[in-house]
């Protein structure tokens, strides 16, 4: 069984001893930091995503939803309504969705 540490014990530890640990309910919990390989791969992935997105890509614009309606006579879909931010439709059933929040 592990024993809890006191505030005095924790205060007596050097800064080097406290790196990478947390105190949860008075118990020492060691959380190893991410490896250099993990950090390098994460940075490579982030850079690749930034490059692929380009300068014009942004997620700050309101969402646009395109709908399509089944045309039974033609047995195909045709363009329906376009909604920006909020979807309100009654076919095939009533739906109202606020995509902004």
C-alpha cells in the first residue's frame, strides 16, 4: 500500500525531483513525458497538415449544408436547398439543426 506524502515532504524535494510528477489525493503519480520520436512525428504531421491546407483554408466560416432530393420519376437525385449555419427542412420529415452552436 502506498502512503500519502505531506506538504512538508513535497516542499523538501528539489525542482528536478518534481518534474514529471503530479500529486493526486496526496499520492505521487508519475507521468512520463512524450518521447522525442513522438514529438518529432507530431510536429511532422502538423507541418504536413498546415502545408496541405494552404493559405485559403479556414474553419472560421459558417458551415454550408447541401441537400439532395430523390426524384422518383427520374429515379435519381436532384439538387435541393443550400443551408448556411442552420438547417430547416420539412421533407421527408421536419428537421431544424443549428450548426453554429
